[in-house]
């Protein structure tokens, strides 16, 4: 579900859950292996994930200089204003 949402919405998606319901994950529409930012699965455990995602690179349709390349936007995407 998260993999489809971050691709379709062209923005980072966070799913926070308990292990009983599939765990937690953070994914963003970057290229290659940089898509999955954090992931925790399991039951009866305590986990804290700390991460940083620069949301400004998803606001504009123009390419922004970044260390991680953003995937190609969906057809018809004009950016957010």
C-alpha cells in the first residue's frame, strides 16, 4: 500500500502501526534503494525511528539539487504551489 501511494502521490508516505498489524514503514519516491527510509516489523517490541526528509524537493516540478535522485514524476504532474 505504501509503495503504491508514494509513487502515485509523488511524496513521502509514513505508515505507523504495531507489529500485530504489519509494522511501520517510511518510503519516498527516490530512485533505486533509497525509497525505503525506515522499516520496523515484529510484535512485542519497542522501536524508535528517527529520520529526515527534505520535503522541499517534492514541492516543485523543476529538478532540485539533492544527494538522492527523485524518481521521474507521474504523467501530468505539475508540482505543488
